[in-house]
C-alpha cells in the first residue's frame, strides 16, 4: 500500500517538474520593438473631459516648473511627463482618481498656451478645473 502512494506521489512530482520546465521563453526585445515602445511613451496621452486654455507670456521651458508646482498645490500627483515635437505635457492623477492632462503649446517665441483637461463631466470635475487653472495662472505669472 505504501509503495502505491509513493509511486503516485513520485509520478505527480515528476509531472509538476516537467510542467515547470516547459514554459515559453521570453522573447528578446528587437530594435524595432524598442523604437516603437519609445515612440509610444513620447505620444501625448488623451483625456476626455472639459478643457480650459490659458495664454501665458513665457516660453514652454519656463512654464513646466510652475505648472508642476501648481499641480502639487492642487493635490494632483504627476504620473508621467513628456514632450512631443513642439509641445510639452504632464499627466497627473487627482485625489479623486481623475486623470488631468496639462499640455503646454508654443504659440510664437515668448508666448505659450497652457491647455488643461480634467477627466469627467460633473461638479467635482468643474471645481477641480477651476481650482487648477487658478493655481496655474497664479504660479506662472
């Protein structure tokens, strides 16, 4: 009887060990795949919701630090930053788990537009938008 149990346990152990060694190997990243991944990280994310624009008499490089400070002051954690060809952007998460996108676009040398988009369509979204745009306006000027 004991030999039967030892045989069964040995067979189960052998099947488990064979199954553990039969996994698919992880593919090595190709140069094309790495390039596509880099381009995806640089692409500007999209956020659906109300948008408000501010006109600022500064270059985009001079606006990024005050916008980050305004986001932090408003309780928004910056999740991702990036830059597309002419613009810079910051993606954040609010305390209410709403995504916030701030896009900084150059208009002409010495003037930029800050476009703020907050995810959602309710009173909380409008209040967050109003508070955030006033904080950005105060920090940038």
